[in-house]
C-alpha cells in the first residue's frame, strides 16, 4: 500500500495548505496567520476582532460598514440630518 500524505485544509484567501502551527479558525474555515486580515482595510485580526462573512474576513468596523444598516442615523453622521420638509416637492409647510 503506497504512502498517502495527510490532507490539510486549504486557506480560503491564498488556497495553500494550512498546517497546525500556523492555523487560525473563523467562520468554519482554517486560515494562515498572515492571511487572517480584513478584506477591506488589511488590518491583522485576532479571535476578538474578526467578523467572518461567508469565506471572507472583516474587522468589526468594516463588516458594519459593508453589511450593517444603511441610512440616516447609521454611521453617516450629523451632516446628513436636515430640517428640509420638502416644500419644493409638494411637502407640507412647517409653521
């Protein structure tokens, strides 16, 4: 019977084998330590700062920006708030 090497899991980011000494786990996948980075800002992550989404990793801030709620009051800042009632579009006038 020929020798059959052990199958190691593949890193979703680079596609290479991940060995136990360099393994990081998140989202059901095994990653290399240096592939364990945010897909948007490239910040190195750890088990407390990671937010996995499918086979991609994000820091919690970038995950919120990309997949979190959108609109006024959700990270757009006070510069988006307005007192315009839409009068020029037929809105009610405020008194």
